[in-house]
C-alpha cells in the first residue's frame, strides 16, 4: 500500500489552494449564496485553470485523470474554498453527456462547455412521488404516428434546472405503470413549448439553486434521445457510484474546513481562565471529529482506487456514502458546538457548512437507501455456502 501523493497531485493541491485564496473569501462566498450563483468569470477561470477539464476524456479536449485524483481535486477544492460550489455537478453532468450522448450532442455540449465552463444540462430524475422509489415515476413519453414523442409529467429538486439551457430528463417509455422498467433519457431544451419551471428555496448549498419542472405535452424528436431506448435508468445507475464517491469527497473537504476553524478556535477561546482546548470534553470532540474525517477519507480513496482498478464498488460506494455523509455533518455540528453561540451566527462559517453538508445525506441517494443497497448485498456476501 502506498499512501503517498504523486508529485502531480501535490502540485494540484498547491494550485487549488492558490486559486481558492485568490477567488474565495467570506465576503465573496456570502454574495454567491445570496445571489444563488457565481460570476461567469469565476466559472471560466476554473475551466482555464484546468480544473474543469479534469476527468474529461482527451479526445473531447479534457485532461484525463484517475478517480483518485478527481477525488483529491473535489475534496481539496471544497476544503480550501470553504463552500459547496457547482463545479463537481458541472463535471458530472459533462461526464454523463460524454458517456451517453450521441456524437452531435457531445459536440454541442463540449463546444458550449469550452466557451463558458458551464454544462448545457441539469439532471431531471426525481419527482414529487418518486425520489428513492424510482419505479413510481410518472413522467412518460408516447410515440406519435409522425415519429415524434409527447412528454408529460413533473420533475423536482432539479439542481441548476433554471440555470442551464437543457435538462436531461428520464421518462418511462409509453406507459408509466410501476411494472414498466423501460425508461429513456432525453435532452430537452428549457425553452421548448410546454416546459415550465418554478424555483424552490434551499436551506443550504444555495450557490446551486434547484427548481420544479413541468412537462405538458412537450414534443420530442428522436435526435433528442440520449443513450439507447429503454436503457435510461440502467445507464444512469452506472454513473451513480462515481457521483456518490465524489459527493463524499466534497463533504470531507467541507467538513475538514469546519474542523480547521474549530480546532484553531479551541486554543483562542478562554473560559474559567483557561483555553477550552484544556478541557477533556472538548478534546474528545476533536478526537472524534478527526477519527470521522480520517475514516471517511480512507474509505473514500480505497473505493476510488478500486474503481480505478476495475473492481466492483457496489457495496463500498453505498457504505461509504452512508457513513461519510452522516459523519461529515456531525463534524460540522460539533464544530458549531465548539464555537458556542458564535457557531449559531453568520459571524462564523461553520453553520453554513453544517447546512450544506446536511443536504448530502439526501442528495444522490439518502442515508437509508444506501443501507438498502448495501444491506441486501452484504447478506448475500456473508451467506453460508
Ligand atoms: C441538495 C439536493 C440536490 C438534489 N439534486 C437533484 C437533482 O439535480 N436532480 C434530481 O433529479 N434530484 C435531485 N435531488 C433529489 C434527491 O435525489 C431526492 O430528494 C432523494 O433521492 C430522496 O427522494 P425523496 O426526497 O423523494 O425522499 P423519499 O424517497 O420520499 O424518502 C423519504 C424518507 O424515507 C426514506 N425511505 C424511502 N424509502 C425507504 C426504504 N425503502 N427504506 C428505508 N427508508 C426509506 C428516505 O431515506 C427518506 O428518509 C436533490 C436533493 C437534494 C437534497
């Protein structure tokens, strides 16, 4: 086992730190949260620094790298920026498009991405009655005599749904009955007739607003289909494992930033004539926060390493998300506790980190669904032969 970083990874971390010091201070971050977005210049700068190209294939003009390195980028960016930015989501959207899109869709998406640093699409998967329970999906397309398809239904919690010009919609083919497992993905322009949106207010991660989307007799053409007919769900599930791991990388970075602040503060805050660092109850918090961070990080990079080496991470990625997202929220919660009253104000950033982290216990599959995925597999794995 080699836990050392390569020279390139060390350099990457130095350049992330330098980029974040230049572009993210508390004042700027607060403006981003208040404005529900960041400037086009900053998004462009992220791309030009090469970060936005990492994990994108060379033939598309990207900088290919292994998942361990993509994990390091994601973790350290969240750590040094001290907030949850849209950059990971943007990269994941581009990877989905490249994996499943037609050559024409990829060309259009990459051209826009290279120019603006923004992906062309958001991801419309969840519905009011179908978040964890995907089969309960109501969105459905029906083929017409002229070869077009009519899409009806609703999506919700679509991250950046009102920001990007397209949405990748998953809908059942022909019949939205529960038993029908045939679903397809469609790249739907936001301005198309019959599509409307309504904003939703988030309690964290406000740089990336989400929205509801309504599809009322939206006419789709065959060239809008992404991936093979009937394989939409299967395709998307494939990329979920990577997404879950990288969500964890972002969570660890954010929780580490909360730890940095709280562990420094214990030396500065005096109560009863002594720094609070001298109290064992405070030391216990620091020790448990550090254990949570180290365990989460070890699980993360082992899982990413397994993926890089072609090994199955079906169980590992679910266990990782289940464990690490809960633990990272706890780290931020304990950081708030260490700050006392100050932790519950906007004078410190730990409260914002806590509410940002809380969202990751739901997004990308809930804590409970991770147990559902891993638990059944574990029972099979440990069954006596
Ligand atoms: C920050 C954020 C960003 C998001 N971005 C997107 C996006 O871009 N696109 C998109 O399509 N969706 C997005 N979502 C939606 C997200 O994927 C869903 O919220 C999530 O899958 C849970 O679905 P639900 O909200 O319908 O909860 P439900 O499925 O209704 O679950 C409610 C509760 O019941 C539990 N539960 C459900 N089934 C079981 C079971 N079988 N066993 C035990 N417990 C169970 C759940 O864990 C949860 O605690 C986002 C959500 C968040 C919070």
